[in-house]
């Protein structure tokens, strides 16, 4: 039996190897990222979904990574980043910080049918106001000084209490993140009439969130993926998917 020359056999073997590599391209590198614990509609740690979860994982995928998400309180996530247990974590400082990828917007929410118009914080002093627990600590110095001057002011937990108070007419204003309020209203639809149109007023400074990366190159690639995500209408698609409010078509959580 005749055999092909050795050099021809080597060429054939090389062609087979190159063909196998082209047919099965290298998998995307894994990037470990830490996000916060469950806070609907932003993060659902149990189900692996949520607005914030989807933004981060889709932007990383567009950047060429295979995202591997871990969930933890913010302080623990920062410790994981510092010790190298993750490659990125939700943070507004430390490491190589990304562009903002999401906005949390606390609002003064009213029922439109009440025709309550809020132009500045002082307007709250004449109304019955219900806020989330600790609001006077988190909404800035001006609100901290104003809260004791509101005759009918209360802070409540769990936050679903705010929805019950506003929708039942026992409060004139509910202070809450607008998307969390909408999520809770959807969950309470069998208990309450959630049909009244809401009028939210942006009296408070929004909070922008970023990712801190251990590596600047990973940060830059994430930023590019995030820009692609935004250009493809990713934020608007998530608002529709999670049934969240928009302002003239723009989601409140879009930076």
C-alpha cells in the first residue's frame, strides 16, 4: 500500500486543525461581576433577571464577554472586587469606573386626578406625604431639613405601604423610586385599583450607578458594549418588557 509523502500528510493535518478551529471559534472570556441583592424591578437574584441585571449582562455580551453574575450587598461586592474574587462590581468609585449604566430616580408621586402640582420641595409642606424608610437620610440635605416641617409626614416599610396609602387616598404624595413604585403597583393589582394615572415629579437628584473594574481594558470594552446596547434601543425594550413608566418615550432608568 502506498502512503502520501510526509510533507503532504503534514499539510493535510494542518488543514484539518485549521478547519476545526474555524468551525468552533474560541468561547468568549468569562467576566465575573457582582451586583446587588434582589430589588425588583432592578435585580431578581433568584430568577437571574431584572432591569439592572439585563443591562449589565447584555452590555457585557455585546462587548464579547460571557458574564458570570454574583449577588451581594454593596459592601461585600466591593470587598470581592478588592480581593480579586470578581472582575467588576457595582460602584461609583474605586478601580476603573465605567460610564453610568442605570439611574435610580426617587420621585414625589401623585395621582394626576388630584391636580396636585409640585414645582419645588417647599410645596410638600401643605400635603400628606408618605416616604420610604430612611428617606430623610438619603434624599439630600434640603429634604432632611424640610421633612420636620411637613405636618403630615411619615416614613413606611415595606414600601408597598406607600402604594396602598397613595392609591387609597390616605396620602397626597408618595416618595419612592418611580420604577419600584410601578413594580409594586403591578404586584398589588388584585388588591388595589391601580388604574389611576400617576404624575411623578422629579424633585430629587437622580442617582447614577456605574461598574468599577479591576482592569481598564475590560472597563473600556464594557463602555463600548453599553453604547451599542443603548443605540439598539435596549433601554426602551426593557421598559416595555417590565412595564415601567417613561417620560416622552424615555425610561426613567436610562442615564
